[in-house]
C-alpha cells in the first residue's frame, strides 16, 4: 500500500515540476515566471520528498528529507520575492500586464 501511495506522490510531484518548467518557458513576463518557479515547483518537490520519505526506513534519512522540505519552503518564496522586487525597481516588469500596481507610488521618482 505504501508503495502505491509513494508512486502516486512521485508521479504527481514530477507532473507539477514539469508544469513549472513549461510555465517558465511559456509565460510572457518575469512576475508570471516567478510564480510558476515557486508554487508548483515547491509543491512538486514536497510530493517527491513525501514519496522518498515513505520508502526509506532510517530516521536520520527521514530527518534530512524533512530539513530539505522545510528549507525549500522557506527559501524559495523569499528568493522569488527579492528577485521580483529587484526587477520592479530596475524597470524589468511589464506594467501593461499588471492588474494592480501597488508599488507605483512608492517607487515613483521625485
């Protein structure tokens, strides 16, 4: 039974990672690409880590898998936020694709 659950998690994680890779190639602007680089990619990795965790028996190995998952959940959104903020400040964002621009008053020059 655990093998079947691990296989489903592994396939779903791989499909989410594939979706993220396709989104990186197909989306038109930086902010959309950042979205697809973080959300489905992190969820895909977590599903793959769950599959790996179901298959290993050593407590130390399970601890390492948990640490990998936590670090990925912490660092990926923060890194994407910082890249998006830097891109906005340097004018790399396509403002015609934004629905709402909440930073326009903050970064408008004098």
